[in-house]
């Protein structure tokens, strides 16, 4: 019997052509406007981009000389931003927040060197919020408009007001888009500190806390990094539209904070590339020696901020500055930054011979360290290539964080796990498009106090470094989320701690940038014939038992290997629970590592005893 198959022809007629209004387009293609959606567990999740879009407008008012404070309040899932600028013209209030490509930033006289350029950001917030309101106050009058998912629900009439001029935006992200999201206040505070550092003198208030900087990027480096490890005092250079702060430390890799018009360009761009190039050139000329660029930049910590008119970014999320921008003087950004660094850094080194001496000693140390590990590094790199090809330590995915054109690159995840059964379940359950698995063999080495040679000498660390592609820094990081997935027992906790030590010791910028997480997996499964509930704590288990009624079946998961691939797929999909590893602005990584991984001090013993949890009959007490 012969079987024939006929391929169904897709129809393509006038009926297939659709025109979406602005609300539909934003909600259907949110990635074009805010990057990924997310649920608040990562600092680049969409709910934080919504906050940034609104605060950017308030900052632009401050930059134009109007208002010296911004008030931000978070009440559960609703956030308000009140500035004291000029206020949106009342007659255009509704248009400015609900008509795409409408706004004052097309007028370079009204808004110079603003980060918001396309009249899109506030509209995206409006369309992606279940509640959105805009109120403007100008010269004794005020107007309020309210929206739902971008649709105007009530336009209040203009009335008199004694309040100061300014704009107040209130919004609540839509759970239809963001799921059961949760705002992490640490992420918001980190964002606000950046605004404070970039706008010296501006006061930002958030839920009772004040964020204020007096020295700009100088404060950023002294707040964000451990000054005890700085090899020389922070060099702080300021020009008309450029500001730079830099030092070298005892860490191993380069760490940069880059900004354009107050926007945190986390992926750098033309201005940061120019800065790196200029520093190497100035150092070579000053010391009259052709140092290897890697030795000059090794252990550098720097912040770079420029302000230009109508900047061109590589996407709406504005994380990387494009190459077609010009300085206020009409130079290319590369030439502008190069000229500034060449003059100001060279002058500084001549005026501060003690700093110049310390810088030279740090570069020479990096040079020795590089030569010391060069032979080991070559052998280790060859071993890593063979291991990835033949031993399958890494089960890779198809999309990576460096794939700029792929919309799902923000969702790329590497799970680091231990044991064949756990890695097998994860591998079978994962989304091969965006999720990869790296399998450890046994417990990692405790690398506290060791130098970077151990990264190449230890096979597990070397292969992990190559899987992430972070040997030369964060520019080539292949996964947006690096997730430690271990059992929730003593051994699993120990592996977590050892891996966190590895990253904090040798790649602290990966942690500071918000890429490191812990995977939460359920401790219990509670089910009856009709329903199954997975519980992540004893409290959730008791609630599930109460909900399901008499005598449900209760399973205690002892390890990841006991969870079937089918079940695992539910825990690493859209409902994944991740705990971000957050290094706060005033935290010292060396002090943290010394406390937890150093000598067994009485203080640490007291901490362990106070936080000890004894498990008995599946109950934590």
C-alpha cells in the first residue's frame, strides 16, 4: 500500500495583514521595549526597566536645572515616582503618556543630553501596567489621568493646587505580562545609587532612605568596591561632558561601570572601548614601555560617564552605546574620550608620582603573574577543549547571552550541578534553546586565599571558566543567569559555598552584575488523587496539607536526583524560583570571604550556633 502526503499550503492574503495599535504592539512584543519580562529575581528583569524609564524622565528634569529631589515609594507591587521639575504641560498630559512617539525630547532645546529620546519609555510602562496614573502640577494647577493596560479609564479635569510643580507617575506592573512578580528592594536601591553617583547633589528618597552623592564617580568606586584593596587612591577626572574614576586593586579581572547620559550601559559600547584603549596608550607613553594591554588593565576598577546629545544605542533598552555617536564638539566618541584621557590622566600621573609608582608596581605584578601561568594556561586551555568535546561536562544550549540579535538571550541559563543523577534529570528537563547544564565531579576545591593559578590547575574550575567564557572578562559571558543547583542538605550547602567562594574570589564582577543565583527546588510534594502541590518550606507543606484535606500523600525530596525529569521541568520553567546572590554597595568581598572561609573565629562560631537548624521528622526547628 502506497502512502502519499500532501503538504498543507499556508494562505497569505489581505486577511493575514494586521495593523496593531501601540498598546497591542508593546504587549505582544515587550522584548523590543524592555528586554526580557522576568518576575523580579534578576536586576535586568522588565519590572526594573519600567522603574528606570520613569525615573529617567525625572533625572532629565534635574539635568535641565529643575528640581533637586525625586521621591520614590514602593507599596507592595505599586510604585510611585514624584519629581519636582517643570511638570508635563497639562494640555498634553494624556498624549505624553499614551501616544507613541509623542514627547518633549524631540526638542533639543527643552531637553539636552537626555537619555529618553524616542517617546516610547513611559508608554511602554503604561501599556504593561494593570494600573497607571500620571499627574502633573504646573503653576498652581494640576491634572490627573488614569489608565489600565494603556487604555484611558478616567481623565480628571484641571483643578487648582498648592503643591510644587512636577510630575507624579504611579504604576503597577501587569501580572498578565510579568506573572507573580516580586520587587527586590536591593535591586531598586542599587539603581538609585547609580542615579545618585551620576548626579552629584540630587537627593533621591526611597521608602524612608536617602540616596545622595557629593563626589560623583569618586563615591561610586569607594562605595562599590573595597578601598582596602585599592593599590592607590582613586583617580577622579572631570570634564565638561565626561567624568572618569579609576584605580587598581588586588582582584584579578577588570571591572567597569559605564554610563551615557545617566544610563547604565551594562554592555559598554564605544565610550568604554575608547577608555580602555586610551588608558593603555597613556601608560605606555608615560613609562616608555610597550606593556601588554592585559597587564595594564588587569585588576583595574573604573567608572566612565559621558553626556552627549541624541545618543544612539544598539537597542531600546540602551545597554550598549553604538558607534555612530558624536561628542558635543563634533568629534567621534573614540577621539573625544582618547583626547580627554591622554591629557588628564597623563597630567595626573606627572603631578602624583606616588600614584604613578603604585600603578607601575601593580602592572609589573600583573606581568609576572601572566608569565607565571602562561605555560599552565596553554595546557589547561587544550585540556578544556578536549573535555568539552569528549567528556560532555557541558550540555550547551543553542542561544547565548552574547547573541545580540536573539530576543531570548536574556533567558539564557547555565545550571551548575553535582552528580550524574541530578545533571541527568536537569539535562532531560531543560529547554535546549536557552538552558545549559554543567556537571561537577564531587565537591569543588576551597580556593579561598589561593591565587589564580588554581583556576587553570584545577580541572573543574578551568572547565567551568571556559563554559562561561570569562577567562578574559565579562564581555564574552555566554549565559545571563549562572545558577548553582545543589541538594538542600549539608553537602549541597557546602558545594554552594565553595562555588560562591570561587566566583567571589576570581570573578567578583559576575556576582556584582547580578548574574549569580541559587536554584530553589521543592522540599516536599503533597498530593491526593485530584491535585499535586510542590512545597518549598515546612510552612508551605502545612498549608498544602490543610488545603488538600485528610491524609494526602507527602513525599520528602532528599536530593535533586530523586526528582524525575518530568517533575524537574516544572521547577525550571516559567515558575522557576531563583535566589539572587546580591553584593550590597557597602559590602567588602574580601571581608565576606575571610569571615565565612577563613580561620574559624569565635564570631563565626557564634553565627553558626545562632542560625543552626536541626531537622527532625521533616520539621525544621
